[in-house]
């Protein structure tokens, strides 16, 4: 299922909340909400924004890291990865 950058997590949807959040964040990255090598919102901020627990947010961010869309810097946070020209975010 495709998610838009302005979607919200739907607890009644067939996809798990972490999958939905990963799709939403993927769409926000593709839209350019966060410039490459700039921090994305913290786990706490995303948990508050989407009404989810930190472990759920952490799992969504881990999925994006596995795809190479974000990377973590110890003690600093999570950053948007630089995308190569022609790369598009994979769909979930």
C-alpha cells in the first residue's frame, strides 16, 4: 500500500502501525521534507506527532535505515540519507 506524506496512522488498517509510519516517512523523505544529511525529528517527536510508542517509531526508522533512506549518528540522532539522482524511495 502506498502512503502519502500527509497521511496519518490508521489503527484499523491491515498494515501494522510501524509499516504505515515507515510508508509515511518514506513519502515525506521523497517529498523533501528533510534535506540530505539533516536530522529528521526525534523518536519522541514522531511518537507524539503520530500517537505511537517509541518502539514502534524506532522499528519504522530501522526499516528506513535498512533501505538506506536514513542513517543514525550515535548521540546525535537520525539523518536523511543523500539519494543518488534517479533513485526513488522503494514502496512498502
